[in-house]
C-alpha cells in the first residue's frame, strides 16, 4: 500500500504492534493464518479520493492428521487409517507413519512407512512380540506438520525367530582352544521370550555328528582342539516358540602355535663388502602351525679378519613378510666374519632358528684419513703428515698422494700422483714443486680393492728456502685459537697471516704480524746428559743437601738469640773465672746441647766454604781453641776444658760477625 499524504487502515486494529506502517510500506511480523483476507488503502484530498484493494493469502505447514484408527488386525500386520488436516493453501505431498515399541524401547519413534497424499490408510507389516503405537505427520511444500496423537497400543503375537546371529567369527588366543563369537539379535528380533543360541562345530571334511552347546551369551569357547586345524561352525537362534531357519556353515581354524620347523638349506651370496643375499628353503605347511607371516633373518659379527679381535655378539634382524625364500642383508662391516640364521614366524611368534651359516665379507676401500696437514714448506718441496684411517676395512697396501697447482687463475694444474707403498708411513716429502705457488694435496688410503675418500690440504711454497708458508685450514673459526705445535726450533722468526679461505692470494690478508719463537738451545754433550736419570738424581740430591744446610743455619741463629744481655756482659767481665763458666753451662739441658752441636757443624761447613775466614779446624788446634761466647760452641768442644788459658776477646771478635 502506498500513501504519500493521508492513509488509513480499515479492519486492522491499530494496537497490534506486529503490523507496522511506515510511509508507503505495510509490514506484518509473525504471520498467522488469521492475517489472511482483503486489504484496502484509500487516499483522500479535498477534491477527490482514490482506493486500492488486494487479497492476502497465508501459506503454512499442514495441520496434524486426526482420528487415527487400527483395523484389519493380524499377527504380523495391521491397517492404520486417519483423516488429513488443513493444508493451508499448499498442496499435500505425502504422509509419514512412525511407530514406537512400548515393550523394548518406549518413546523411541521410528519411521515405518510413507503414504501418497491421496491416500488416508496403509497396511503395515509388523514383527512378533512387540507392543506398537503409531502416529502420522503430513507434509506439503512449506514443511512437515506436527505429529498426530498416538494410536492405541497393538501387541503382536510371539513366534519363533526369523533370523540368525550375524558376523560369526573365531578368535583363538590359545593353541588348544578356539572362541566362537557373534553379534546377538536385537530385542525387536527376538520374536518371543527365552532367546538362546545353539552353537555347533565339527572338524572340516568329516561326516561325524555335530558337537553342540546352547548358551545365552554371544560367545562360546571350545577347548581341547588340535593346533590350527579347520572346523565347520554354525550358530542358530531359538526361543520358546521354535528355532530360526537353518544357519549358514562357515569354516574357521583353531588356535595357532609357533612354528615347529626351521628353514633348511640356508645360503649366503656375497654381493660386495657390505651387502649379501641370504636364501633359504620354505618350511612345510604342517610345520607352520598357523598363518605364516614371513621369515626373520638374524646375523651377528664374530670377529674382524684384520686383527682377529672378537666382538661382543650384537644380533641384527630383518623380517621378510610373506612366503619369500630370499632377502638382501645390507650394512655389514668389510673384512669381517659373521654368523647368520633364519626362522619362520606367525602371529604366535618365531619358530626355531636354522643351522648357523658362517660367511666372511671381502675387503673394502678404507675410510677417509682423519687428517692431512703440512709440516713444512720449502722453495721446491713440502712435507706432509696424515693419520691412519680408523676403519681400514681391509689390509692397507699404501696411500695414493696426489697434488696440483691452484693459483689465482681459474685454470688448475695437471694432477700428479705419488704411490706411497709403505702402509705404516705417516709422512712424505714431495719435491720438484714450483716456488711461490699454491698447491692442493689429496691423500687416500688404499687396500687391494681400491682407494677410499681423500683428505685434502692446501699450501703455498716460498720464494727462498726456509720454513715456508703453510695454510692452516683449522683456523677458520673466529672464536678459535691455534698453536703450530710442529715448530720446535727456538729463535725462529715467523710471519703469521690470516687469509679468507676463498682468497688464493696471501696479499689480501686480514691480519699480519711477526713472531719469534723462544727457548734455550743446548748443544754438545749437555743435551744428552740433561736427560739421563743419574744426572737428574744428582741434581736433586744437591738441592736437598742445600736445603738441609740452610735449615741448620736458621736453627743455629735462633738459638743464639736466646741469651740475655746480662749474661753476655758477665762473660766479658770475667772470662777467666772457671767457676762462673761452669755455672753458666749448667743452665742448659741435654736437649739444648744437641741442636747446638748441629749448629756448630753447620757453621764449620759455612766457614770452610769461604776463603776470607779461617777454618774451625785451625782454631781447634791452637791454644785458644775454647769458645765461651756461645753455648753451642762450648758444648761441641767439651774436650778442651783442660786448657786454663782462654782469650775471650779473640773469640768474641770471631763469633759476633758470624751472628750479625
């Protein structure tokens, strides 16, 4: 409806908020069947009026069917009729009939039939021993109606089962038994009370009577069966009103056991130093005792043929599924002795191992030498050093040493080679090189089979003869320090340059400095003596004796400092008094005299070592040989007490400088 000035609605109450008029638009929200009818719009002015009328038709889902009625009731069928509801201006498409079972699954509705729109009844096929209730829904182009009211309950009569269990199978967890399993009947398939299952079995191919057992559960275990033999099996459903139709017979095997036979005729074909082909004959079917899943090959290394060293037997395994009689065994060690055996296996496990087969792998090529380095460069020669491969993979026959010039130009020199026939060699000197030329060296270890991968190194010969220029390829890490341990000569001046590995010209160095090696040079016989054991022992003895003498001097000096000034003055005032001297000696015990004697001997040695001091032996032979200044001297020369003339002043002049 459109009205730009004045408009009014007739037959529509204005308080209904779901009907909205905005300018030239009429909107009806939540349309209901009562909204159907004629609508008019009138536009009036002071001179004239204009009106328009239209009809609104409301479409909706049908009303639910009514008056459900059951007739033609039989044991396994019934006719259901109904009256259709209003279609709400949309033609009917069909009717849907549903049922629920009040006995087994109440309030669970299941579709049972669909009926054309021009019919109002249907004959339904039913199952015995159920309590049915029905309802009907109508469908048009708009949608499906609400279901009708449920019908009265209709209970069908019981009967014998009309089907047998499905998915019958055998599960054998033990060699001497088999468990028969199946899917039980659904409750609506029981057809009556007292449902049980009759299980029957017999050996296949025999016309003997069936062995039977009736159970309520949905599995049964047959015990005492032979290992992995075929059986005929069938399962039939029964209830109080009879048995289901004859079931189908199916074949299954009893429980498996591990194979009891080992594969015979094991062979080994050597393909190369690390690969062999193992072969065997298949075991008989009666030895499998189950379903054959394949063969398992095991092998272990006994010893190395290079040094005869025996290894701890570490077994390796490879499985070959199916009914195969051969397989490839990779990853062996060259020049070694192995044992190999084969076993069949099924789902229960491995059978017995075959007789061990012993075989030896041939020699292979050695692995790459661990390092190759340049010991020294001269004007026209270079000395190389290398490491022996950890895994020679055979008997080393020597080394292949190759080299070529690789200067700044893109062209490289002709590759030359030297055969080092001594397998124990670890150094080699190459002569006849061009001066001031960069060379690249390649070293490969060789056996009778051939040579392995090469270790490489580069270096630059020098203009003049000397230590030469070396390229240290290890010193490429910015956080790494490097010490050329092969430079043993002291006093050698070295120029060290740091050059990018990509640069062949040493003039483009990032770092350069001059160093001089340090150390002492021993020439002549001293070099040999310094390393002799007797010479080292003599030096140690002299050092120990010197330490003992120094210790004695230190003890003697400390003992002399214990006398008081008063006692020393008394000695100077009355050196000739024999009683005073005896009284002075009485202050010392035997324990004090012992270290004093030692001190005297130490002093006598020190004095003899000096040309400017008289020896103690000279003083002991003279008439003034008695010392009373220091108690240690007096205790050491107690035999001189008979002499009565003592020159104390002379002794003091001699002793005091010693203690100074």
